[in-house]
């Protein structure tokens, strides 16, 4: 393509809310074979809500929710806000905490001061509980059922005892499914890469018609998945919004950040979707094909 055609294409892209940070992106997108996407905040709204709280014997709802919300109040994960909002909606007092720690990809923990009594509270994925030596089998059937509904099952431990299973659900953006259908119509494969539970990821992928799911990915694992998918399928575009997406955005042939996402993701990307949703991806690929064909 000539410099003029690239300029025209870049202008067209901007009109569609697709910001091209690197000129090559417009040339490369037409050859993309696979689009890998992050789940939370990219396919979904990134605003989960608490839907279920199943207690273990001997624990009370108000007590567990207040202790867990106290810890989550320090976390920046979207899951955290869901839990804090639920506790506040139930009128619970959020206790004071100390020794907060975020175990990336697993969950969070802290000491919580509940009326002068100290509690050790841990909350996170089933793998976090297993790491702590706790058995989550009693909740396995229930968590599988919730996962199949597209909800994310989490576990809370208090003083080293499994206290509850908590589920959160993050609604899918209205624009996601049509965008995936448009990508399929352009002949691309769509793969979801997520740190979330496998059953949850697969349920959401089924709803959206996504071709492949890489789930329960630990921090750093997104880059490995991108490398493998590039070898398997060829030229790859990666779409994400979070801090933990930055390495995958850099590793992809074309990194595409959601404009409403974190600055770190935007800086790592070649393309930014100002609309804040996935629909810009098929639009940009179609534009790339048109630009390169007409003036090639
Ligand atoms: P993702 O961005 O796909 O959610 P993360 O690595 O941030 O990936 O998180 C992976 C999993 O770790 C989450 O699905 C959740 O089960 C658990 N987790 C992470 N942070 C928290 C938190 N603040 N509270 C509870 N669970 C958490
Ligand atoms: Mg995300």
C-alpha cells in the first residue's frame, strides 16, 4: 500500500473509533488468522455482581460477608467491588484489616479485626484454597453448576476453615456476540484466554460461539498461550484491557487494547478501540482488507 492509502485507511479507522498507534497494524490485520481475547472487561462488562453465597456449617451470612468484604475493600480486582458492594447493600459494617496481601492469579488475604477479635481471612479461586491445604470437594457439585451458568465460583476461608463459596457473574457486553459472528464471517478463529475457572470460561464461550478456551491461566501464562496459538494458527491479534494483558498485547502480531481499559494495556497495544468494545476488531480487519486490496 502507498503512504497515501495508509493515511486514508488510518483516517477511516479513526472515524470508526479505531485508533492506530502503529502504521503497520493496518497492513498486518488483513492477514490475521486468529483473534485471542481476554474475558473480563473485554467480552464482559468487567462489573461482576455477587449472585450466590453458600455457607459451610457453622458460619453465618452477615459474618462471612463482612469479613470477606473487609479484605476485598483493598483489592483492585473487579471481583472485589462485587463483594464490597453486596456487603454495603446488606447494610454491613466493613471491619478494619491489617497485613493485606494479594496473591496474583489466586486471590487475596488479610487479618480482619472483628470487634476486637482477629480473624485470618483468605478469598479466591479453588486453586488458592488447595494451596492453603483446604479441601473444596463439598462444594464441587454446586461450583460446577454455577460455573456452567457462566458464574465465577470463589471460596472464603476463615481461620483456616472453609467458610463459604461465593459466586459472581459478569454480564456479557451486548456488542460481543455480533463482533464474534463478524470475525467468523471474515474467516477468523476466536480464542478466549482467561484466568477464570474452566467451567465458567467454557460456559461463556458456548454462549458466544467462541472456538477455543484457554482457562485458569496464571499470570504470565497469557504470553505462553499467545505463542502457542501463533504457532498453531498463524498471524494473531490479541484483544485485552487489563494490566495482566500487557505482555500478551506486546507478544501478539497485533495488540488491540480496549479504550476503556488500563493505561498499561493501551501503551502495550498497536491499536486502541475507542468504542470500548470488540466491534472495532472486525471493522478494523475488514478495513485493512479493503485498504490493502484497493491500493495494494
Ligand atoms: P482474570 O483477569 O482473568 O480474572 P486474574 O489472574 O486476575 O485473572 O484472576 C484469576 C482468578 O483469581 C480469578 O478468577 C479469581 O478466582 C481469583 N482472584 C483474583 N483476585 C481475586 C480477588 N480480589 N478476590 C477473589 N478472587 C480473586
Ligand atoms: Mg480483562
